[in-house]
C-alpha cells in the first residue's frame, strides 16, 4: 500500500498529481500520471499528454488513502525500480 512514508519507493503511474512549482510557467498543470521514465513524467490532462522533466518541478501527489504529499521532483530522478534502493528523508508539511 502506498503511504506518505513510502511514496518514493512506488511507481507514480495512475496517481493524480498537481505541479505546484516549476522553472517554466507552462509546467504548472495537473492530471494523472500515465508514464514515467528516468527523467520525465507523462501527465494526461484531458485528452492531451504532457511530458515534463522531473528535476525542475515540485509536485503534489494525491494518494489513494486521501492524503496529499508534496515532493521535490529532484528526489524522483531515477527509474522507479532503482528508487527502491535509495533512502530518503521526507519532510511532512
């Protein structure tokens, strides 16, 4: 089960996200994650799919249990299967 404590160790595909801060104003979108690569997230917004770099965004994830987690995209820069091996400290707001 995905929780705020272990969210970095899970895939993001299928989660609803909102970009709350970005280096480019056009990156501030919301939608569902449909694909994830090492350095990008593909987000479905209506009928469009936008591909955003992970390293220049801050995102809020809506988890299935109803909680919301804010994550710096730099922590996500790796393949999802490699993130399991990393250890991160998450600061809760």
